[in-house]
């Protein structure tokens, strides 16, 4: 033991002497730099691996493989074989003209305020669903192997500028579904009735809802369709095809996202420019996340029956007051389902006008069939199923029920509705 202590002492003395002579002063800093570099590389690899997995979970195997192949790290390049095997087990959706589309309005957060039997209560019961119902619907859709897709995933213009169906590559058993939400403006008439009040960006730049409860306290979180879908996909990344979320149908007469951005309707809004800037930032973030914006007309008008003059004036207002915020779009969702041609092929001045405005994708409403689509060389068309109190009541009566393929109404329906 003594000789051991002596050896240790001698070693210590030699080490101290070496330090005093400062023969290698750069060694500690070199080691520190090497350690920091190693940690940074580990973090980079971890980040890239997470992105590869996210792409693969969303069935974008080509992008995932490309990312793994180009990386010099062995642990990443070794993922290629597994990714290619997963890709081999996908097949093209064999019914490209049969893709269902479900749509919603803003969600009821506080049923006591929404169903209080006052003037708007009946409308809320007819046209809205509650947060509880929507949460159950999402879970059912996921359990039934539905996967969210966006319109450009399943149809688009080819090199000859003709509309054609595109292949959606999914594992066996998975089924494509389009989701949309109307009127994300948080209209003035909804204030104080138990809905979210606006969209906001949180400290991390994530789109959230502001919700004011019955006591006046403000909450920031997921209180409506878009934010709840975002959170659900964060937990279940295989619920989206290549990052798709859904369509957001926007009007403009009360502004957008809870901000009074309409210069024509709110000329005295001292915060008009600030509101427009906030709304634009929110729209940018949503598009980056995978949401697609659609025109729902500026004034929520009956596009199928109003005069051409009214349609033109309304469209000009949408282009002037909404498009600068959400961006140009080729998507048009008919208010009230007021299609310009019912189920006939499009033609005539209304269609030619909408086409001239850049619209190529059109959506009506039909709650009697699981899917209805029509494609011609210059447009893509789809009918949407309304998910709301009216459809729930129709399903319960056994009147041409269609929702059973997506969820069980009896299990989903909120007791507060009864």
C-alpha cells in the first residue's frame, strides 16, 4: 500500500511539474472543443433522425430516403434499407375518385353558454359540434385507419395543364380522407357564447387559440378544429399523408382568425394594420404546418343564386381583403353548399368567372353519400359531408346514414346536446 501511495505521489509530482512547464497548454481547451463538437454532432444526428422518422411516419418515403442517403453518419445511412422496405409495402389508393370529405364549423368549448336556449342556441346545436365530440371523432377516424390528405395530393394539373388524379401511396388498410373547417373568423355574434375567441401565436411561434371562459379568464391552448388536429398529429404522425392537415374556408366580412382585418367594415379600427400583420403571420405558420386556405366568399353569399354582379363584387372584396393575408388559392368552398351547377358539369358565365379568378378545386355539400367527386380537364370537384347537429339527428333517424364509416354517432354525441 505504501509503495502504491509513493507511486501516486511521484506521478502527481511529475504531473504538476509538467503543468508548471506548460508543455501542452492547449490540451484542456482542445479536449473541451472536441467534446463540444461531439455533442453538437450527436444533437444534429438526433435531429436529422427525428425528421427522417417524421417523413416516414407521414408516408413520404422518398424524402426520408433521400435525407438518410445524403448524410455521412452511419446510423442515418443505415436506415435506408428499412425505409425502402416500408416503401415497398405501400400501394396506390385504388379509388382515386372516391375520397370522402368531412367538414366542421368552430367547436363549442362551453356547452352551458352555447346551449343556453338564447337566440343563437338553436343554430349552434344545428351547425356545430363540441370539443368533446370532435376529440372522439378524431380518435375514431384514426382507429379506422383514415389518413388526412390535401387536394393537391390526389389531383392536379399535368404537363398539358389538364386536371388528373395523382397516386396516393399508402400501406394496406389505410384510407385517404379530406377534412375542412369553415368560417375560421370567430364572428362577432359568437362572442361570449363559449367558443374560442381567436387564433394566436404562442411564445414558440405555434398557432394556438385564445379562449375566454365564463369568468373572463383568458386561456391559450387547443380549443378549435385546427389546433386540435395539430396536437393530434403531433401524437399520431401517421394520421397525415405527407404533412397534410386540411382546408380552411375563409370569409372576410368580420375579418379573419378573430382579428377585425376588413378595412371596408372596420374603417375606424385603430389596430387595423396590426391586426392584419398578426393574421398574416398566423396564416403563414398554418400553411407551413400543412393547412390549405380556400375562399368561402367574402360575405358568405349564396354563390349559386346571387346575381353575377354580386358574385363579382364579393370576389373582388375577398381578393382585396382576405387574399393578402392567407395568400392566393385555387380552392373554392361554396357557402351553404350553394354550388353553381348542382351535380351537372360546370359551364357558363359563373364558372368561367371563377375559373378566371384562379379557382380549380370546388366543394359543395352532400350528407347522403360517403363520397362524391367529379373531375374534368380544367377542374376538380368534391362534395363534403357536414358533421354537425343536423347530421347527427338525421343519422339517428336512419335517414340515409353515412357517418357510420367514420364514427358511431351514439358513442360520439355529447350528453350536453341531449
